[in-house]
C-alpha cells in the first residue's frame, strides 16, 4: 500500500499502526501527532473509524503497548502480559457468535462479529493473528538508520529489511556492492 503521509508496509495492520511512531530515520516525526492524523491513517488503511469515539490517550497507549510486543518478538522474548491483556480487552468490544461453515468438504467453526470491527479492534485482531501464528516473525529493520518493524514470512525467517524493493535502502545496495 502506498500513502504519501504514512509508511504502509502492508505486512500486518498492527505493524503499520506501530510504525506511525517510527520511521526510516530515528528522528522521524510521529505519524500520529494528533487525533486528526489518526483519522487520516484510518482512512488510508480503509478501516471503520473510531477516531471520534476513542479517547486520543487510549490510542497512543495502545500503540505503546503494541510497540512493546513488537520489540519483544524481535528479541525472541514473550510479549508483556499487560499488552496481551489490552489486546484481549479491545477484542472483547465486538460481540458476535460462532458459526459452522463447510469449507472444502470439511466443517470449520468461525467467529462471526455482529458488526465490522472499529479501527482499534481491527488493529488488535491483526496483532492477535500474528501472535497466534508460529510461522510468522516480527523483526526490526536492520538497515541503518531505519527504525521500522515488519512481518517476516520468508522461508527460514531470514528477511532483514522492511522493504524488499531494490534500492529501497541505500545501505542494502552498498552492502551488496561490497560483497562483490
């Protein structure tokens, strides 16, 4: 996904959310400087808005908790239990029911929400899906001076940069040249 105001890697919604506090430079400005920026980010991600309903402090506090989750995963540590509690608290806001459906000749139980999730609920759901998937890793970009996080689904979890595009990081190009 591309947006001129925000870095949207598209790896996972929650990663795009926490990356609003980070950038390709350590001194990058906060992408969510105020609630209006949060509303613009929600529109860029095509989510149901909750910008008017959720206190701004709650949005920032949730982002900080998710940053702690990403840092823990990047360091192969367990995420803080307080962050998991907050994810579960936000997920519990959207009521629904379980439903059986037949997929490919087999029955599957799935949760069907009563309404579309709000932005924070969608972000919490994205984080929960990442945490529940043992085949997914979260890493911090190793290109200097980038500070973004990304989801690594590569074989062997060997991806080290937030962008696979050639030339996205001059450091990557220089390292490749130095090897030859």
